C-alpha cells in the first residue's frame, strides 16, 4: 500500500470517527435532534476533497444502513434512513457538494468558508424538512416550524465554528489534496 493511499484512508477513517462521535453529541428534541453532525460534515467538506468527503459520507450512511448505531442517539438501521429524519442524512451529500464547489469557485477566505457552509447547511435542512413533511404528512407551515426554522440560528453558529476550527488547523491540513 502506498503512502498516499494509506494517508487517504487515514483521513477517511479519522473523519468518519469524527462524524460518528459528533452524531452522539445531541439534544434529543421532538423529532429532529440537535446534533453536531453538520459541524462535522462542514469540517470534512471544507478540509477534504470531494472524493474523500463523499467516501466518508457514503461509509457513514452504509454503516448506519446495516444497523450499526452511528446515527444520532445511537440509532441505526434502514428504519432511520427511510424514517422522518432520513432526508437530513441524505442532505449531507448535497452539503459536501455545495461546499466543495463553492470553495473551488470562490476561494477559501473565511467569509467564503462561512457562506458556503451556511448555504450548504440550509440546503441540507431544506431537504430534511421536505422529507419530514412527506414522512409525517405535515403541512408546509408545520414542517417548516418543526424541521427548519428552529435550526437556522444553530447552523449560523456551526458555520462560524467551522471557520474558527479550520483557522486553527495546521496549514498542511486546512485543505488536504
């Protein structure tokens, strides 16, 4: 195994572990818990290239799908993925794409990092909210007030934390390629 492959696998493993741990740091409220998952996804998407970020998210979803308790509150299994919060999990795929392309086209300034992570998290919330609406047969207002609006201030804070954490990483890790 070459050093490059071993290094890439190490990054994937460390980031996967970070995501799993952050999923367990949660405040379980009604249907959609407040977790640090999107903080981890933002860090992963900002530091790793799209291919490696995608591998982390795919591995995370696959581990959860087969029943390992990697999702929020130690949940796992297909029932979580197809349940009311499944859209938030699938939204991670869109999240990493938005961050990757945003950073690629607009640069890596702190303002851009904050903006693309906030936009990505809001899109992820929107996907989750739409899924929640369908899964629970909620009206538009109820789904917006349940799955989107309460989380916006939290996502603003997380986007700021992502920028702060990235700024403290050694330069060689701030953008792994």
